C-alpha cells in the first residue's frame, strides 16, 4: 500500500517509454492492481504530456477499480512536479482533493 519511490517511478517511466516507442506493449500490475500500478500508469501518461488529473482520469476510466491511496497520490504529485520542472507543460499541479475525487469515485 506504499507508493513506489520517486527513483522507481522514473525508472519505470523510462523503461515503459522506451518499449512503447519501439511499438512494444507492457502489462503493469501490482498485488491488487489498484494503487502502485495505477500510480506508475499515471506517471507514464504525465510523461507523455497529460496533466496529472487527465492521467488519473484516463487510468480510472480504463480500470475503474484503480484507487491510489493518499500516499500514492502524493507520490504522483511529487513525480509530476519534478517532471514539470524539466519539461515545458501547460498544466499546474492538482490539489489533493481533486485527485481524491477521481481516484475514489465509485464505479458508474
């Protein structure tokens, strides 16, 4: 239930990005498939240009049970903050309540 470390997130994003650029695919999963895998998926999407909110929305839409906990959402914000400091982005960091509203939304 703990988030991946920032270095692990960066390594995972780089690894997945390299494979996707070559046309490859990968399955990202953790024990329950709701927290750490969703966190890494969000970071990959942020690395591809989506805002953290849009990334979480996309992950939640693809896997409705994705529900990162507060620590995992904080890790997403931290990783996204590091990303935006070194890349030109047009989004700002979301507030935790915005992320929670998406992450913990019940299935439709």
